[in-house]
C-alpha cells in the first residue's frame, strides 16, 4: 500500500513539474507575441527608431515588412515609378496590398488640428 502511495506522489510531482514547464513556456510565448499596443508604439516612434538602426537591421526590417514591390518599366508622366507595394505584416490575417495607381483602393486624406482655448 505504501509503495502505491509513493508512486502516486511521484506522479503528482512529475505532473506539477510538467505544468510549471508549460506555464514558463506560455509566458515566454506571450512575451514575444506582437500586441496591438506594441505595434502602435513602434509605429509612432518609427522615424526615430529607423534613424538609429544599423544598415543591415534596416534591410532586415524592410524585408520582414515588404512582400513585393511592383515597378513600372518606364517612368510615368507624373514621375511615378512604383505600381504597388505588398506588405507582409504578422498582425494582419489577410494579405495587405497598397496600390499607388488608385486601382481598387479608396484613398482619403484628413487634416487634423488641435484648437487651443
């Protein structure tokens, strides 16, 4: 009877260790996960971050963000060379494509100004 009880305690101990390992793994994954707040903060300060980055890091960042760039064979009358830029962002499920030709996208420009009382 004592042997069976000891075996049960050993199993409980092993399970508690496995649970602790899984919890630690979960915390590590959550820490590395991109959250909307983190992305928003990076985008706000992107210009300041990009300026201080090394050239290799800049290339790696752009490679991670841009999937494809389509270019006209010849420069357009308005001086435009780029047709579209396809982004690969891990926070967006569907494929994001930015067309510079006004193909099928609606573009909107908003001017905002803070009024002081």
